[in-house]
């Protein structure tokens, strides 16, 4: 992770709100610091406020309330062309009648950069995105991945303070999208610029980011480094939205500081982490990552924190197997096991699913 100062953010949102109709807030009371040199992803479902947040930062939308600061200077009403930010859109937004070089040079042209300097900067930007030698082609002659590289070169060519990306890989096929994720991460590492990236794809956010801000209903639910976001979700929404989750519904019977006991409808007792500090008698969801569940055959002595299940089917995922299991009075449970597992259970087999208490997180 880059060397980031915790005290001097590059960008600061303070009390920012946005409404389009004067009634419903699309973004509500947003307080967010973006650190210098970090790769921050804004992650969330459609309508969660992430894209509106990016558009306010870019200057294409104005906050209804609150302020945005850049390097300590208020830019809330500064027009987009005076913010010195690079922008990459999902639809590339390339000019079809211009060559690749002309498209990349466009931000320099409007900034009245001398022709000699323009050519040097365009060549360098195209080489950054592995498009050197293609400056004379037109967008229609290029694949979607190549067009996206051109759009990225155009965003980098004028040495912006900040690069903003609105789902830039959404139109690419899965294999190319995953390849571009790695390239973007490496480019960020090389350049040391600040990247702010909007996506609804949680695996994309986890792959590339230093930190991820998870949005829902116009508010940040959690902002954290990717490992903490995945391993220690702050609430039920984050737990279910980021990564796969296996869920058990029940009610809290006892609490002990940060831990609690949950009784399932079938009578099974489970112990886990009382994330939201819920009280006895509260209906809760006990959540665990599928790869944390340990499978035992039914003839083995069950460990504490185990629940009986019957295996429905085994699904091959290339790098792991997924077991889908039926539980009494619960939704189906998903378990992930490595391909190296010596004895893969068979459909119809009865199992014990052990849920390690340190990985079972209980949410109201």
C-alpha cells in the first residue's frame, strides 16, 4: 500500500448531501477523506449513491448541502475543467472522427499546450497503457479493451491530480476485465496517483483497491482496507454484499461482552461474535464465509458450534468445490472446500458443518 498521510487527505467531503427532487436524498451526510496516492473504490448496488458521489467530485453534479475540499481548498462550485482531474467512463467517450493520438491529445489541446510538448506527452501516455505505435488508428478499428486503454491514456496525459473512473471495465468480457484489473493496479503502483473508482462488482473492488467504501441507501456503510472489509464486515449489508456468505437465522439467548449465543429454530446453539451489540431475545443472522466452514462426516463426533446438514450437490468451480447443503428450518447453506480435499462427500450424505466461533459474526 502507498505511503499515505492519515492527517492530510487530498480530498475531503464534509456533510455532503444530494437530492434531485428536494425530498429523497441520493447522498446523505457524506463525510469522506480520500488520501494521497491511494486507490479508493466506491462500491455498492445501483442507486446507492456511489456514482453521484463521483460526479460531485468531478464537478458534473453540485451538492445540495455540504462542501468538498481539494488540498484544503474548497472546490464545491468549481467547474469540472478547472479541477485538473482525469475521467474515464464506461462507454469510453472517444471521438470517432479523431485518431487515437488526437483523442489522447484533446485535453492538452483545450489547455493550449504547445504542439511539441503535446506530441511528447501523447507518446508517453500511450506507452503507459501499452498502446505505443497505434496513434494513427481510429476508435472503430480497435477492440473494446484497446478503446478503454485509449480512454485511460487520455485521462493520464495531462498529469492530473486525481483520476476518476466510472465503471470503466463494465463493458469488457470477463477475461479481459480481469486482465485490465491487474494492469490498472500495476499502473497505479507505478504512477503513485490517486485513483477513485466506482464499481458494483465486489470482486473487482477487492482485487484493485487499497481501501473500499461500501455504499447503500446514500450512505457509506463501511470504509476499510480490503482484508478488513472482507473478514470483519461492520453490518449485515456489508457482510452480504462483499463476498459470499452463509447465513443462519436465530435469536440471541445469552451475551458475554463481544460474544453471544444464538439459538436456531431447530434448537441448535451457536456461539459467535456479537458485532452490533444486540441484546438477549433479538432476532439475528449468524453469518460465516463459506470457506471458513469445516465439514465432518456424520459418524464423526461433532465439534462444538456444529450443525447437522444433508449434502444436495457438489459444484465444480475450477479452483474449489462448492457444497450446497440442506439444513433443518434454514435456507440452503453453501460451503467451499479446496480441490485437494481427500474425501469429497457425495450427494445425499449427512454431514456436520463446524462454524468456528471466531469467524461466525452475528448481526441484528
